[in-house]
């Protein structure tokens, strides 16, 4: 099990807050009749799994993974694992809107 970097833990909340704001803005302007998805974080051994829970149908899907040690953002390969071909960004150095899309990476 990887030990979480305190700096990554510190920045994760703000990064996820930016992601939630991005979802809120997108759904309020484009889909005002739909509920805004809720972000859920699951803590694993090496990664934080960030999922979106659909507000209207109660479906949940993985949005992306965050490496606990370095803060790298990884695309989801499945519910359980990231696609480790290359990181899509880093929560310590990148803004959410620059690396995350409302529908995925």
C-alpha cells in the first residue's frame, strides 16, 4: 500500500471542488432539467478513485484516478484500475478545467 503524499491530500480537495464546479456549470447551462452529478472519492492502495454519481438515475461511473504519491491523473481503464499508458495531468500543477472534461479525460 502506498503512503499518501500530504501535499497530494491537501490539493485533492481543491481540485475536486473545481471539478464539481465545472460539472455544476455544465449541467445548469446545458441540461437544466437533469440533476448535477455528485463526485465520490474511493481510497485504494495506490490511487484515489474519483467517480461521478448521476443525480437522476443513480448510476455511478469512474471519472479518473489520482496517484497518491505524485498526484498524477490517470484515465480509467475499468472500475478497478487506471490506464497506465501515460498520465493526463497532475493535481499539484494543473487546473482541473485544463485536464478534465465533463465526460472524461
